[in-house]
């Protein structure tokens, strides 16, 4: 059975949010739509109000890259993490080249195949 955001442990939920926030920063700014997406994800994940401050901090300043390693994502959760990364990248309706590049690199580092959770289109594929 594929995991869902609701079946993730507390630790994995925060790891997911850290990755999603880092993708929101891929183009060096977090749009209102990306903030709204993260806010909705916080609610969907049922993160208690008193624990949301860290996520709000990640939206104010990008998460520390040293704390983000795709290889730390459990294999069973990789597709789910990639799906949520795609959703935040698409949240503002504009997929910029740096966002696409980060998505493709993330997919590659997760060991997922090219068609995994789609996205590429601008140049008809992942930049190299």
C-alpha cells in the first residue's frame, strides 16, 4: 500500500514540509500561491498550531541545505515526496527553469524513473 501524507510519522511529515518549503524557494522567492499551498498542506497533515512556527520560518528563510538530503527519504515515501514537490512547484501556475531543474534533480536523486510524477515540458524534458 502506497503511503499518503496522512500515514506519515510526525518526523516524516516535517521532513516532507522541509522539502516542500525548499522547493518553494527554488526560484529564490515564495509566492502567495506557494504559501497557500504549504498552509493547506499544514492543515491536511494536521500539524498542531504550536508546531507550525518552524514551517513558517522555512517560508521566511529557506531550510538549511545541510538538513535536506533526498537519500534520507525512505524508499516507500519517495514518490509521495516527489508528488508534493511537484504540487508546490506548480502552485503559482509558472514553472521556472530553476524549479524544473531542481525537480528533475530531486527525482533523479530519489532514484525514480523519468515519467515519475511528470512535470517536464518547457524544453520537453529535464535540463542537463
